[in-house]
């Protein structure tokens, strides 16, 4: 499950994501739709731990994505080592 609660991300004076909340349950399918600059990539970067949230939280199966053992190989964000 992906759980995003009150996620906000700022880059200086630029507000990229503003208090975003959503959940994707096990086996669910979700899509991010929106115009360029609407925060889609930023949200994914925060979920994956590539950027830190300004406030709020994002977890995968109840904990930050990076806290999972070998997350790339187990969760589908890229090819991990076997």
C-alpha cells in the first residue's frame, strides 16, 4: 500500500506539492494525471525517498520506501541486485 498524508514540497519559494493526501491499496491501480509542473514527478520522488518532503509523509507498506530491504528489487522502482 502507498499512503501519502499531507505531503508538501517546496523548492525555495516554489510550491511544487501542496498538502496532497491519497492511498493506493494493495492490488490497486492509480494514475497521476495533470499538466506539466503540477507535482506528479515531485510526488513520486518523495515517495521513493529521492527528495525529502517539506512536510507530511509518504510510506509504502507502512514505512518509508528506503527503509525496506533492497527496495529497488522488491518494489518495482528499478532493478535491484538478486
